[in-house]
């Protein structure tokens, strides 16, 4: 009787685990997607740092095909999975954080390079750039169907209560007749609350998106993305440069002055976790 109950319990756990998975069977699983995206990041880095060796789309595609072959998947499976994850950003961001963790751990193994320059306490500083990624990014229509620059900053010690965040960058390559303009989203997690601001880029220039948080709660995490939701990849290359994410303490004078060339928030949302 005891053995039967044990077997029944195991079967129940398997059923529960299967039912909790939100990823359809025809989509690459979260676990596998983590390793695929890691290798794709390596491939992207190789292309970015060796432009002379990968001038043509065929040369770049050869590198990506090697990643697909390694994981026994096709380009079509990868593209359809990216499309699905693009429609489920909560899952995508969870996987991306794990990929970032893998990248940081491998950087740490290289020697005296710190994987996260913000591991120290920066909450006491009145203003500081907390951006920990590359300062430039290129949206390339020839590379897949999910055109997204994501970021996720989770300090070891929470940022000060009520701190504000300004996500800024220069952009060029925006065509007036683009059907799908790039979208910006920045969110902050404050204990049981998530504050979010999202905007759209309408043309070339310098843009800033300002997120002000609740004054009484510390900030545990700041994350977001710039995304072009165009599955047809019907745009030319778009370049982001001078990317920064400034943190300002509550009541900072830096946020009281007029913000030139900035995008007014389209909408603010406040959610409870």
C-alpha cells in the first residue's frame, strides 16, 4: 500500500510539473533555450568583433547554422520559438537573466574581470550610471525575427527608496515609413509593487525615458527592453549608441530641471506582485 501511494505521489508530481509548463511542445523548452541563446550571444560577439571575417550575410549565417547544428534544431524552429517567447516576455526575461548569469560566470573564470561592475553599494550616490551592458546596439533585420535589446539590473543591495531612473540613448536609422516603430519599456520592482513606463521611438535623435518609483519603497530590480515587433523584418539597420541608465536618489535636483529631447511617458502602470 505504501509503495502504491509513493508511486501515485510521483505520478502526481510529474503531472503537476507538466501542467505548470507554459511552453508548447513545438517550442524550444526554457532549459534548452537558455543554452541556445547563450551560444547565439557568443556568435553575435564573434560577428561584432570580427567584422572583416563576417562581411556577408552568408558568412554570418554559417556561424548561426553551426549553433543550430550543435543544438539539433533548425532555423525555422529557432525563429518560431523566438516569436513565441517574444509574446511571453515574462518567460523570455527569466531565461535571459539565466543567460546573463552564465555569461557573467564565464567572464569571471577569465581572470581579473569583474562580471558586474555594480556589485558594490551605489545606493548612497545621488546619481550614478547603472548600465552594465554594451553602450551600443544594432538591430539587424537579417538576424531572426525577435529584434530586442533587453536589460536587467539586480543589485546585491536594494537601491534607495523612491529612486528614479532615466534610460537614455541616441538612435538613428528610423525610417519615416516604418510600420513598426521601436518600443521602450522600463520597469522597477519595489517589494510588492512593479512600476512601469513604456514609450515609442518615432525618429532619429537622443531619447530619454524617465521612471519615477514609489518614495516609500526600496528598489530591488530595474529591467526592460527596446523592441521592434516586426516579424517580417521589413526595416533597415537601426543603431543605438551612448546607452545609459542613470539612477537618481529621491528628490534629486537632476530630475527637476526640464528634460530636453526626452520622450514623455505614454503610460505608467503600477502592479502588485
